[in-house]
């Protein structure tokens, strides 16, 4: 068996932009842009790049419970996972506080003595089902392919003089910035749909990193100076990604169907950049649950459902992990009372 002779670097979250070689055909979650976002937002406790002469893998350490942590490899291609890498991580990076290594692959990873498919001990970061729209066609053909309701709502928004534009996070919207206005309607959206959201600083750092790398911005839809909807869209290599979205809860505003025009503008940008796919990110597999509303909305653009493989888990401390899972379950039960 060949040896990959791995080494690693640890990216300091307090320093500036990390510089290391990540091939462009890797996923967004394995890119230097994602590493920079993790740096600025402090979502990961530690960030590592494990590399050999032929490839590099981005590894995150995230806090699980108090001082206990988990290691994560997100959006990885199957051919980058091998026994040498897993053994290297366990020998050189994992500590006594790390409970497990969780791999969320884009292709099925075959079970070995090192790794097995299992359910995420605490949470999965990449939603298991997504909606992918092919952009390898003309704008006219793509628009025609949308569900009738989707096409109708795009035209309706245009007829009602809704307009879209890309903005910098510091651009002003009255006495606020557009970012702050986005955050306001994001709070409306999450309350309406039963989701949670991150801090204002998190979204600022996210957009700022995209802007620095010409990899996306904040896109807004408005009419008569009133913000109707906004979203954060990322463009990495051949993929456009609908990462975060928000819309007003005002009934009159919602009748203008600005969210449909917002998506269409983001899709058009992806086509201009030469992207081949547009990823709507998470949807509900059966159209129920918390994602029911956003699933209905996304499917009106007639994308194909894409099922990502089961996550793969290497458990370092099984007894302690089970105990912390029990504690976490009890705490959630008490919160619901």
C-alpha cells in the first residue's frame, strides 16, 4: 500500500488570510475561502490542513460540550479519504478532548476497519438532501424549465417594479447598512420558519470573505426603497450556492414575490461566471418538517433532488460520547418544558 506521507499546518484564527494550496475543483467546504470564513467567524476552535504531495484536506475542530470537541471534514471527495490520512489525524492531530472524527462526504466512502457509516453524534452540517439546478443551458431554456408558478412569480415581481442589486456589506440602507437591514428581516424569517441564526458579526465576516475573494456578495431585492428580501450567495469554481436567505414577513410586501426574482438574479450571476450547477442547499426529503416551506419554494425552480451520502464517523471515546449525548438530550427536554 502506498504512503501519502502527510504533514499538516494549523491555521491561526487570529491572523489574516491563510495561504495554502487547495485545488479549485474541491468543494466550497474544502476551499481556502471556507478556511478564511472559519478564521474570521471563530466557528471552529482549530483549523488544520493535512496535505501530501498530491492533495490537501481541510479539517475543523469544533466545540461539542464544554472542553470536549469533535473533528470534522466537510464536503470531501471520496478519493481524498484513505487509511493513511485517518491514521495521520489520529496520531498527530486528535487530542484527549476530541470525541470523534466526523466526515461528511460528497461521495459514498466505503466502510473499512478505520471508518463506518453512522449517524452524526450531535449534528450534521451539510443537509443530507439538497436541490441542484443545472446551469449548462441558455437563460431562456432554464427559465422555461421552471415550474409555472415559479416563472409566474418572477414575472410578477418584475411587473411590480421589484429590482435586485449586489451590494457591499457596508453600503447604506437609510440610517442602517444593508447588512443590518438583512439581519432584521432574517430575524423575521427565522422566527416565522422556526430556525435559528448566527450573529450579525458572523454574517459580516462571511460576506466580507466572499467579497475579498470575488466569490459572492449580499444580493437584495427592493421596491420603492423598501427591502423585500435578501440573500448571501457564494460562487466557488463551477458551483453557485444559495447560502443564506431572508424575506419580510409583511403580507403586502410578500405579495410582490421578490424572493423569486432574487433567486433568478443569483442564478443569472452563476451563469455569467460559468458555473455549471446551482445548489439550493438543504431541502426536506418528503416535504414535511421545518424545511417544508423552503422546500416548496426551491422546488418551483425545478431542480433535481440530490442525496448526499451518510456521514462517516470514527469514535475516539465511545463511553464518554454516550454520556455527553445523554446529557445533551436531557438538557433539550428540560428546555422544551
